[in-house]
C-alpha cells in the first residue's frame, strides 16, 4: 500500500493518505483524461477525494470540481460518513488549514474543491463561466455525453504556477465509472472500445485532444474493501442475474446494468452471416437522421425452420437482420462518434439505400412516419426517392408502448428477442450489424416512464428495428392446455359446460 503525503504549512504536521497500487497509478499518470474503474468496489471515490486534497495542498490557487449527477449522492458519498471529506479533513479544519462552507472546501493557499451536481442537461449551463483546473466525475455513466463534453470544454488553466513534478499533467480529468447507466454507450466508445488498457494516447482534437487512458480497477485492486467489509463480494455475487454480476464484479463492459432489453444475448441473437435462401421475404426499415445518425436495416423472414451454418435453429417467421447502414460520424482517428450523424441530404441517403439493396428483391420498406411530414415542400420520404434513383418507403407504425389494446412496438421487439414457446429467438442479427449490436443492448429505461426507453440515448437502430417488427406483428403461442388423463377403460371427464349469453354456470 502506497502513501501520499500532502505538504502543508511548515509549522504543520503531514497528513498521510493510503492508496493502493492502481489508485497510485491513476494519481501519478502522465495522462490528462483518465477513466478509472469498471468494477464496483475498485476504490474510485476514495481516489478522487485523496487526489483533490493532495493537489489542492500542493498547487496554490487550484480549482477542483467534483461531480456526481445527484446532490444527495454527492453529499452522502463524498462529504459525510467515516471516509468523507468532513472526517478526512477534521484535523485540518480544527487547525484552520481549510474550511468547509456548504458545498465548498477552501484551503489556506487559495485552492478550492467545489462539490457539484448536474442532474439534467440543462443544468450544465450553470458552469458556463467556470475555469476548471481539475475535473473529477464520479460515476461518469450516470451522465450524458452532452454534459461530459460541455464540462470537458470548461477544463482549462491560466495563471497557475505548477510545481516541477506536476508540469504537463494539468489541467486534468479523472472519471470513475461502472458499466451500465444512461452514459454507458458513450463511455464505452470513448474510453474502452479499441483502446489498450493502461496505454496513454493522444485523443483527436474533436475529442478534446488530451492524453487519454483507461485504468481498469477491480475489487481485488482495493484490498481495503475486503478488509473493512468482508461480505461485500458476496453481496455483489447475489445481485441476481449472472450478467449483472459480471458487470459489477468483473467490470465487464459488454454487460449492461438496467438494460431495457435485458433479454438480449450475443450468444442467442447474433449469428455468422449465411446466404439467404431463395423464397424468403426480404424488406427494409429505416429511421431518418441528419444531425443524429440515420439507421436502415435489411431483413429476411425465415420460411421454414432453418439450421444456420453455425448450428442454431431459426424458427419459421423469425426475422434476420442481414444488413445495416448506420449514418454515424467518425473522428480523425477513425473511431465512431456516438450519436453524431453524417449530415447527408435525404436524396443522397435515398440513393445510398437503393444501392445497398444490391440485387435483393425487396418486398417493401417502412420508414419513420416523421419523414413523411410536409412543411411547405416535399417530405424527406419524397426526397429519398431521388427522381426514381432512390428508395421508396411507406410510413411505419410508430407505436412505442401498448395503449388501449394497441400493440406496443417495444413489446414486439422484446417478444421476438425472448423467442417462441421453445425459447428459439424470433429476431437475430448478422454479426456484421455492428451498430445494432452495439447500441440496442445498452439502452436504458426512461426513469419517468419505465415501460418506455430513454430517448436521450442512441436509440436509432432500436427505432428502425421496432418499425421492422411492427410491420410483421408476432404473438407467442400460448402453451397448449392438457386434457384430463383417463385410465384405460374409462371415459375422459367432460370439461365444464360452455356458457351462453346471459346464462349462469354452477360448479
């Protein structure tokens, strides 16, 4: 266990903070934009408190902003309790080296720690004029990408003289996160996908241009948790599903906590491409986007029960998404920019869809009904025809949740994912449909309307898939009712008489 000593006034005593190896690695890294964590219990919150106090004591005039999404969580996790700032700094407060005033901690040398929260995207403008020298975000996956990008843009440093050992390491961002949450997709795309753990690299300018690093931390990297709370690991193992345990215990970013489609399984719903048999109905579905990504999917309807080359049985009526076109932008390093569209014209998109039909005989196409709206000129759907060179569609059924007996679109998607009475999937994806596989499993419930998903996420491939499913409604067959068993030589017992209108049955 390493110790970091915070230097105080000459007449003061030193205050030691204990850090484990992974925490010390994050504290001393040359990277200036760090994601630390993955698994629950990795010591993320303690690292941030120690880093904030240490850097404030060593760098006069430093401005540290520590964020959590909700203020209640911020206070409970960082201010109160045996390991919070009040307990940690009690001796310093008593000596007058620092003072805690509401959500601020002020140090003798002019440095400050601001405890901040930002529940909704509109709240980010409270920090429009902030000059953030150190940005600490606890549970980054609880925030949206829009909030993170805005706060990162406020990270700057002017007029601060850095000690020699800190030159080049500030301004600085340290974030902690577990898999799951509303920001799972952008955090995974920003820090996890395509990155080598612990490797420091320069992010593209449109990604902030900082030195970026992912430092994975698991429960075993924080021995203090095991020592102080021996039952913590057992409670993690008792979370419920194996998927959730892997996400929180092992920091598995391919597992999504609180997923809207928690029935999605790569092993069950993703298959290797195979030649689509002749005679299968083919169609396409689309969700329009300009500043946001557009999404188009090509589907085949399984004719009779079909055994795929990789050994899975697809039942009659199963939908196979065998192709997708997803209009998402990339940065200069070739990494996808989640939820950022290509800004292509509707005519160009329509031609692109038509070209991607290749030689397929497409029976029909369904498109986001909003694309058929006319505001004094041709609709987007009309423009997509591109004078006969583009693609044609009919309006899709846009129902999201069931109401007054209507079929709910998300229920259709979930029902197909859950499968038939033999639990065979009724919706599968070729593994080449990378954006459907990337985004659909990560979607979360709407906090205000749990039966719907959170539309602030990257839900375009999900919407397109919903349109496809609604174009071919499917209902799982109820289990067959077993008749009473009759012994040999006996006549089966009759069932209760069928009622007629207005009659009463007495049993």
